[in-house]
């Protein structure tokens, strides 16, 4: 078997900046400390390379560092009415923009992308991106 001995592990880290994104799944869970937490899985589109990256954002409520302000920002950016009551499944499939940063490596975890903020999608941003669907087989 032949292989490339010069091959390097691919990086799925996007440079810091603003990117179009689609919410794949949002659900309420419980943090390790027992606080309610919104877990949002995003498909982030790199318009420069045409690639996609999957990013998960964890927003823990309660305590000194409550993420209620981030949840409000997400709800506003996704176009849902801000009422203080959210069914996380209403977020699924919504298009928006995210501002990303790079979180440095820590412990056993390498560097990764993190969401800094959520912004609404506007028509000036161009057509809404559509994820690649590898499950469709053309015949």
C-alpha cells in the first residue's frame, strides 16, 4: 500500500471572521453543574473555499456568567420573535451569520473555532447557502 509520508493532519479551523451559517440542531440540555444549557450545532460555510465546518456552541444559563444575552442575540439573528420563551426546535434550519474566533488549545483539546456573536442574514449578503447533501444519489 502506498501512502504520502509528508501528509499532515487536515485543519478544519476557519480563520476569524464573519460567515454564513445554518442551524443544524438546537436542543436544551443540562450542564455538568446542573444548569440549563442551549446546545446549538451549526453548519458554517466558508465562502472563499466552498467548504463547510460543523461548530457546536454551548450556552449555559444561570450563575454569574449566564448566557441569556447570547441566547437573545441568537433568537434575534434567526428571525424568531423575542419573548423570553423559546422552543429550541424553532431554531432548526434557520440561516444567519456568525462571527468566529479561534480558541487556543487547552489540555487534551486542540485549537478550535468558537462563536463570538450571531447576526441576522440579510439579502445584501447574497443567496442563503444550502448545505451539501451527500445522502442524495443521482440516478
